């Protein structure tokens, strides 16, 4: 064998070895993955949505994914400890709203973690009053505040529940500066606590959801538990994607009457406030970008197939896949809008 041929073979061997080494270095999701969520409930929308996505992703990649409802603080801590990809997280806008409202255990997710893809929207965030309430629209509620009447609003402070309340106060301020002081927060806990605050006459308005509260809107007018919607915060183009039959006995067309533009809660002089509750992945800041790419690619193919959308819509979720880079830009812009609203209003 000539020297020239030996050198050529050596170069080819080194090239092959380098390619093999690089392939080995590109990490993939482990065989067993723990998907933590920012909720402790296995019956709520965060768990439902995460389970749908986890099942589809596990089937696509041939791995095992267990959804673990540990709550926000524990989930963030677990994520920070694991950069290997064995722990992933799904949560919603509370991830950044908690930090904007100064809640303990929340950090700026955009500087602390990697932001993964969005996967779904829950268009159900809503506000309700008792059926026998003296006001039945957001316009009447803002008029009452303008007239000096105290309007008590039951919320769970520091996140998705409170952002709509901040928007109410902002709308009152735009309508009649100073009247926002007449919208008073009644800080409670779970949805059942907010419901009870209304039934015990401790709150005039409550934060709720289409999924949890629609059943109470079907009760007779003289029933103590009867409620009616006054505002649904979702963007109209989001709500329009919901099933035509809507939820329970309330059709999509009826639900749209409580959303913008039919119901006006101004963000500024030019547009209404809207809020979509969006679910997305979060990763450890040092997790390999190859895993990020693997999840993006797998989910893109899953959503292209179309089956996951059927499961999501059956549970009243709106399919909403954006790959990681687009998701981050979208969520940061959204965060900045709500940051401006919160900065204008004191919700203590």
C-alpha cells in the first residue's frame, strides 16, 4: 500500500470517527421522562392538557412520559435541578404573571429557563355575577364603580385569575380616573372558594371559567347558586375555534357575546383587553439544544397529523402549536403588554 493511499484511509477514518462522535454527543430525550406541571390538581385544565400532549409525544418518540402534578414552586425547583432532559415542565401564563405580581417562588421564566413550544389555549377564563345581581354586564359594573359603588371581585391573587381584575381596574381608570379604587379584590383560593364567596354574599363578581361555571348558568333564576357570565377574556378569533356546540348548554355563539368586541373592557383608547390562557413547555436553561429541537420536530409532526387537535377540542382546548423560538417571542410580547397594565394598577 502506498503512502498516499494510507494517508487517504487515515483521513476517511478520522472523518467517520468525528461524525460518529458528533452523533453520540447530540442528546435525545431519555427513555423515561418526568413532566412536572404547575398545578397540584389531577382534575384541572393544566393536567388534562399536559396528559394529552404527553401521550402524543410519548407515542411519537417511543418513550415513557409521566405527568406529575407537583405545583408551581416544586415544578420550578425540579426543573432547575435537571439539565439532562429527564425533567420537563408544562405550565401556562402564570409562569410569568406570578413573577410580575411578585409571588413567592416565581422568577422571570425568560431569563431563568428555556421556553419551549406552545401547545394549546384554554379559552375559558371568565367573570361571573349572580343571576339576581343588580348589574349583568361589564358596562354596568364599570358604571357602578364610576358612581362610587364598591364592587367586590373574588380572585385568586397573583396570576391568571388576577390579570382580568387588573384589566377591570385599568378600564375603570380609563373611563373615570379614580373609579378603579371602587373595584375591590376579595382574595380567595380555589374555584370552589371563589364560588362560595359569591354564594355567601362576600363578592359581587367572581373569576371563574367556562368549564367550571357554565353548569351554574343553567340553574333557575331563583336558585341561590345561579350565575351568569359577564365577561370572557379570550380573543374572539380564539373562541371562534371552539366547537360550535360550545360547552354544556351554552353554544359558541352565546359565549362570543361575552367576549370582545361584544363586551368592551378597554386596554387603551384603541383596543380591548383580551387574555388567552396558553400552555407551553419550559426547560432547564442548560438542557441540550438537540433535545429542544427533537421536541419541536416531534410536536410539529404530531400537529401536522391532526389527531391531537381532536382530543384537545373535545376537552374545550384550542390547538396552538408554535415551535420554541416563535413561542418565546410571542410570550415575551404578551408578557410585556400585561406588565404595562399591572404597572398602571395597584391591586392590593
